[in-house]
């Protein structure tokens, strides 16, 4: 088959590159028309090397505008025989919302949790700025011909750099919420260098999420729950009171086993309640001690708090100065 009109139109709007023909090479006739759309470049490609690049427009393939190609391929035939070649169309527009993610977990040393495995996902946008360099380095040396293969290549580069950034910039996954922007910026600055050497500009790069395995997430949830509980003694008192309330609403049916269970619960509650009451009384006494004013003293007789400058206790009549109750003086 001899190609006389060569063009590519991306109906999906998502393809980055397209090869004509899809497989192998094709005979291209001198004088054939090459149609390149506004955001595209067409690269003539053979044996792993880009030979000519055409920008937007309609081009007639002749010896005048194919100096390198005709010199290399058609010279033995006097510039008359069709030549075999592939054309790689490269879309140079910005491709947004390209997705990346870790195919395998990244091993990370967390200062609080120890060694954990992280998965990360995000989006980026990129565009091809140097079609010839891109085709020579990516299509030629990496044998990448489809958009899916190209995104896989991008993903491997991203994961490699992201692993370094996480190891250097992050100490604990608990710090992640405040570091997403910083981590994204650090990763983008490193990835931009890698992308540029392939003729690609990394326009945007974002880390959307960094997740831990399910079992680690359970540990984090338990830790969060413990922090939410706060005072453990008060929490246990509350749970014991709720258990007693439920037991009162749902009495256990009769029977030896049930009686034993009820006796065990009664004994357990008998041990819990006094402790709860003692803790409550101690808490109340401590609260009174904390709240007492510095100009109050305790009556030696009735042990109530009275003003420090009192001569007699206003509650029992005890004479503070002499140390004898007022009523005893009257009896004498």
C-alpha cells in the first residue's frame, strides 16, 4: 500500500500520539500530501530515529521539503521510488487530569508507627514541547507507541521521584494534611527535570491522597478513639452505669446458669460501685479544696470552713483563740 494522503484526527481528544501506519512501515509516495492540524506535529520516523518534523499545515512531500529524508532513503532510486517510513503524529496541546498512582506500595519509615506501606494517587498535566526529542527518546528508545504505554512510562518516573520526596520531606503520616501542597511542589520541581529531558513540559502536579494499609488504618482509628475518650475513669464509670441500666431493663431469665451470671454481675457491680462512689467523693473534696478561698480556715471542732479572722465558729460556737467550745464554758 502506498500512502498518498497522511493525516490524523483524534476523535476522543485524549490521545497524545498516533502512529501511521499502526504496525510496521508503509510506502510513502513522493508528492503525497501531509496534513497536520493546529496543535499537532508530524515526525517522520525510521529505524529508531526521527528524521523530519512538520508543523501545522498542508505539506507536499517532495525533495524540496524533505532534504534529510530523501537524501537518506531515496538517493539510490533517483528520488522517484516510494520510500518506506512511519509518521508519528504528536499532539502538543496541554493534557489535563492525567492520573498517576502507585502500582505497588511504597515502604516508609514513620517516626510514630514504624515501617508502613503507603499508596499514593494524584493527577498531573503535561504537554510535549519538543516533538523530535520526544519521539527519539520515548518512541525510539522506549518502544512506546500508544497513549497507554506513554502514561505507564510517566507513572514509573513519578513514583521513583515521589519515593525520594516522601523519604526526605515527611516524618509521620499524621503530618500529611498540612504538607500536601509542599510535597506536591517538591515532587513537581524534581519531575520537571526528568520530563524536560524527554521534550515534555510538566505543567501541573498534584498529590491527591496518601493512604496506609487497612490494618494500619485500624490502629490509627483506635488511637483517635482513645484521644476522644479523654478521662478513662469517667469513661469506665459511664459504661458501667449504662450496663446497669440495660440490665435493669432486660432481666436475665431464670435458671442456674442465668443465676450464676446474675450473681457474677451483682458481685462485679458490688465491687465497681463503691470504687465509683469513692472516686466521686474524692473528686468532690478535691474540687472543694481547689475552690476554697485563701482567707478561709477549717474549724478544729466541726471541721467546717470559716473566715480566717473569726474568733468563734459561726456553726458550733467553738472559740478559735482559746481552743474551747463556747457551750462548754457556759456549762461550767
